C-alpha cells in the first residue's frame, strides 16, 4: 500500500556538553525503554554497559538530524488494519529513516573520530544478548538515543519546535525520526 508523503530533513549541531546537559533524562527515558520487548535483549539497547556521559563527551560535537514525513489528510484520517498500517509505515517511514541513516553513516566515515547514533542495532539477532556473551559486531553496533537516556521528545520540541505525535494504531499527521552523529572536527 503506497501513499504520497512529503519529507523534510533538518539538522542542528551542538557541542556534546550542551547536548548532554540539555537532553539527558535517563530515568524518564529508561521507564519507557523498560516497556519495550527489546529491553535487555540487544547490546545496542538498554541497559548499556558503558558510562553514557563519558561516551557522549568523548566527542566534541553532535549533529542531530530529524526526518519528518507529512501525510495527506485523507491518508491520516483513514482507518487502517494493523497490517495495512504496518505496510504504510514500511513503504514510507522506514524507507526514509534508512535513507537518513545511510547518509549519516556515510558522513561518519569522513571523520577520524565519529560514531552515529542510529540504533537500535539489527546486524545479527534481535535478541543477541540471549545468544552471545558479548556483542559480536562492536565495530558496526550503533546505540539508540533512548538507550543513552536522551529525551527525544524534548529534542523535537526545544530544537525543532515539533510536537511528538504517537502512532497509537492510527497514522498521525506526521512522523519523526531522530538520528545523530557524534564527532570531532578534523
């Protein structure tokens, strides 16, 4: 099921200290993470075995990229079955998210010290913690903002003036994805 949509991508750059101080809200974000079926099953998801503040501050800057998809009124007011909604999301949101992630990973390679925050990781098994004693692909594993305790809702509102709209079984007027790149300027 294909639908028409518009895409807008926006990027803001912050120093990592400002980013961490402004958007880290570990306890709140982890309360959401604990409700996820992936919680404690994936090495890129919560809980992490790293010092998150030290990890983020080991870089100088962060580029925060929001990919926003806008849908037509007749599409977001339509009643979808669960399968139809998943198909719409696969043919729009997830495709656009992949384009953004691919671009950020490409940029990551341009720096000598950089890492994208584009998780959760899907490189081996979804429940890799149950299958392996440690991450078998740490060189390609990427954390999610949530696993780092970063408040995406606050990022959207304070940096981009965007309200977070939940899906809740129906296609919202727009969808957002946040992907980031930590780096040191060469």
